[in-house]
């Protein structure tokens, strides 16, 4: 079993969340016009930020739930 340091965990989280944020903005810019929605880049970033925060919160709550359940 490989031991990971807290810094590696932070790097992994930043890459995971950051790439998800960028992907969300790009998807919005490409897909929203198909539904006749035309947000600005700043609107898309704001929407992606909201979904990112909700996703991180959801993930943390599930992680806490399952860690507590194991005990």
C-alpha cells in the first residue's frame, strides 16, 4: 500500500476540482447555445462556481457519512 502525504492529497483535490470547473465552463459555452442560452464567460464561471461548491459540499458530506458508518 502506497502512503500519500497531505500535500499530495491537496494537489489531487486542486487538480480534480480545477479541471472540473474548467470543463463545466467549457461545456456551458458549447452546450447552452444549443438551448438558445447565451451566457457570458463570467456568467458561465459563476454558474460553474456554484455547482463546484455544491459538488464539493456533497462529496464532503458523503465522505463523512461513510467514515462515520465504518466506525
